C-alpha cells in the first residue's frame, strides 16, 4: 500500500516567505515574471506554481504591478494634459576666508519660478490609443489627412491646472523654507 510520502514527486519547494517582499519590489521596477523567477533562482514554472500555492505571494506580486501601473498612468495623464509646477532656484555665495574651505558656500538668494509644461501630443496619442483603442483606431483609419506636414497627427487641446501648487504668498514662503 502506498503512503502519502510515496506519492510526493519532485524536490521540496524553494519558496520562502521573504520572496513576497522581493516580488513586490521587483514588480514596482516593472520586471516580468520571467525576470523575477530568474532573480529568485527558480524556473518560470515554479514561479507560476507559487502564484497558485501561496496567496500572499500572488497578492504581493499583483500589488506591486498595480501600484507601478498607477504611477505611470498618473504621470502619463499629467504629461498628456500639461501641468504647472514651481521651480525653486537657490544661488550660493562663497564665503571662504583664506584656507577655510569647509562650509564656505552659503545660500545667498532663493527665487521661485512658476512654470508650465505644455501638453504633449505624443502622450495624448498614446493615452487615447490605449484607453479608447476602438474609437481612436477607427478615427485614424477613416480620416485621411492630405496635408504633408500633419499627416496622422491628432491635436487635442487640454487645459489642466495643478491644484497642488501653492496659491498664497504664505504657501510660497513655506515652500521656499522647505
């Protein structure tokens, strides 16, 4: 009669709970499952088994992939629409006295610039073709633009304001003193 031990096939799993945090971090970097399996020293087949056999492993993997996708989507959306930002420029003055070079650079002036990065047509096309593929693919196929310089370009005007920017003089002073 066969025992349960006789039925086990293959080597014991190389899975460790510490892999959960590692795959989460690897996912944030955008690595593929194959790349992660290689870094963990296992086959893609073992990696895929772990996704089924260890729910916390799968959850860490999924969480990392979703979080990194969200960050990229937010960045792409901002770039597609254009955005306002504040640039802080600090100029330094050299206060060195003879041989004293330690701590000789002292901030002398801070300037704040309100800047605008305009919308990027390439980012708009990428966003819309991925989000509304059928709509934008159909429009691209059905509309022939005969102008030589703008053939195939889709130009969309967006206005977006960044609500995170400091708006009052006190907010700007707080920003400068950070």
